[in-house]
């Protein structure tokens, strides 16, 4: 019998202030002008966020979270003036351990 698989996310969706979420990349002006971006923005305007953002805590006890998935959705929410967003929290993201934001608030790339 195979060993049980550990869940990659906490079971509860949480609401975080947008100001506590650090994106791993910026969204270019040209991407913001794309049809894809405009479709997502329109969908968010009409029905809201359907798929929560995926974040990982910076360190235990800190209020900052790294954005793992949902960069376009976050950029649109910022443009719309949203203050908070529903998020799934990754339990353990080995790909981002030890990462620290640089002076712009974004993660320095190794």
C-alpha cells in the first residue's frame, strides 16, 4: 500500500490584505494591454475572483506572503483598488525557501 500523500495546501482559504502579498515577478505594460489580461479583468469585474491566489508564508509568524500563482489576478485587483483577496496557503514550498525580497519588494532572482 502506498504511503499517504501530504496535502500541499492548508485546508482553509484565508483572506489576506493585498499589501501583505509579495509578487515574484512584475507584469509588463504590454501584458496589461493583452486580450488575455483584459478578459481576466472583465471576469473579475463581473463575477469576482473564482480561483484563489496561491501564496506561501515568508517565515513562520510573519505577515508577508510570497505570491506563487495569480500574478495577473493580483495586478488586476491592485488596479481596481481592492484591499484584500482570498488565498490558498502552501504548506511547504521548497522552491522558495530562503528567498528574500529586494529593495523594490520583489524577490531577487538567483
